[in-house]
C-alpha cells in the first residue's frame, strides 16, 4: 500500500482509488489512542466541565470513555492534576482573603 502522502500526484489528482483512501482514513487508529484529559473549565456559577483534548468541546459526563462530539477515546489518568481555567471570573478567594473580609 502506498503512503498516505502518495495518494495524489503532482497535480492533486487521486493516484489511488477513492474507496481505498476512505477505507484507510476510517481505519486510522489516531482517534482510538486515548488522549489524556488535561483541562477543566470552571464557570462563575462554579460548574466545571472537562475539555476534550482533540476538539476542545465540553465533555458532558465525567469519566466517560469517548468524547460525544469527535469520538476521541479519553484517558482520565491523573485527572485531579488537570489545569483549571476560570471562565468569567478570577477563581475562588483564598482563605486569608475571606478572613480579612470578616475582620473589616
């Protein structure tokens, strides 16, 4: 089988049958390899949604096996270390800030 880079000639005309190209793309294993979930978006009302590492869409259920949009297989290993991105606010207040507010 030809390399995927040899599917077209110099004029971008298909050099192999279109059905062969489609078949190989459908069987491409890249979406089957688990990608680690590394980012969580936290909104002002304190709802948190994990982000798909491939399509960056919100993952509806925590610890689901595949993204509902792009069907990327997900890896939840060390999810507790995921980067937290605050959307619409700067994040939770520190305990020290809350104590200072109570004293004033």
